[in-house]
C-alpha cells in the first residue's frame, strides 16, 4: 500500500481558505488522514474531506492538534476544503493542515491534463480546453481552482462548466449536470465523469467575478491505462 501527502499552512490577520489539497482520481484511494495544527488560542481551523460528497470533517478550536481519519475506498477525486480564521483581530491566526491518503499500489493509472486560467472583473469564456481522442479515457475530471483576491477586498468568483464528450453533453454518474459553483476567496471544486471510450473531451463554460482581482483556473484531466 502506498501513500501520498499534501499540506497547507498560513499566517493571517483575518481569515483564509484552505487551497491546493487535491488528490487526483488516478488511483484507488483507501483512507484519508487529516492533521490540524493550531498555533494561537483565539483562532479556529476547520476542514472537510470531499469526494463527490462530504465524507468527513473536523475543527481545531484554538491552539493544539486534532486528527481524524475517514475511509474513501474508491477511484475518485479527494479534496480537502476549509478555512482558518481568528476570533479577535489583533490575535492573528496561524494554522497548518497535513493530509495523508493511502492507496492500492497496483491501481495507479496515467493521466493527461490541459488548463485554462483567467482573472476578470466581469465574465470570461473558457477557451481551447480539450483533449483529443488519443486514449481510451477511463474517467475525466474537471477541477476549478478559485483564486484569492489581489485586492484588500475578498473576491467572489463563480463558474459554470460542462463536459462535451465526442460532441455530446456528458452527465455525471448520478445523471445530473454540474451546477453553478461559487467561492468567496480561494477554494476548489471537482467534477468526475465516467467515460470508458476513445473520444474527444472538451470543457466549456465561463467564470464570472463580482470584484476585480479574483478569477479561476480550470483543469481538464483524462485518466487512462497504457
């Protein structure tokens, strides 16, 4: 059994969102372990583990450490979201999140990715984000990483994205389409589609930003065996 580890750390005078803790759907994940380290007494560090739904969550109130573990048991995207904030502005807040996921060694597959990124004060169309029919794709992931604001005001960025498979609209495993996703500040959301075919894949949609300085990066990833 193998393991993959990712971490996040921040020192803030107000609040900040956890970002960058994403595990791809290129292997069969078994478990996910989360460690939260809080430094100051008057702060709150909160985390949530997501696949296609919320799996588990926890929080560390004040200084100290808290750990929890949850089962994943699937070839899926694993994302840890959350936030760090101080309860009294002069106190500040310092926190760290360490996430370790275990997986089956013989389950790892290959992947190919393309990205599109923009910052906009209004709307911006996703462009030229596609993967050709070069492989028999097992699954396809669309991940949206929302940017932190470049101004003093927190940005609110929304994204509407869909997958076009071989010229046709693709649905999620539950038969639905991706919904409008919106974040205040940083954060991420992922959509995972079952493909099992040698077809072209196109991510289409747009982002909309209510305050200049935000934006998002959209990543299209296809998973395949050799």
